[in-house]
C-alpha cells in the first residue's frame, strides 16, 4: 500500500493553497545568505510529486522548495 498523502511535521494532511509555519530556522541555499526564521508564515503552498516536499513563495525567495519535516499547518 502506498501512502501518497503529504503531511506536516505533526502528521496533519497538507493540501494545495494551505498556509504553513516554519518550526526551525532555515538557511536558503543559493539566495545570498537569506535565512528564514522559525515562526515564519508561508501562505499558498503547492504540493509536488514528492510527499516530503512542498513548493512555496516567501518574501525574498520565489520557487522555494521546503521539506515537510520543517513545517506545521497554520
């Protein structure tokens, strides 16, 4: 049985358009030293083909791919 459901760090199911909050400070590679702080709200996420990753746009970074282990549903 394959589980193709994308879940956040707490096990909540994520869907396209959901908002999530970061649970850890994350350094963004290739962005010139931008660090996203814990508690940052990321709106309007998009699911990818990988259940461990989501796509999002943040203030300074467009087309950002986030691991679901670092986010919780807002």
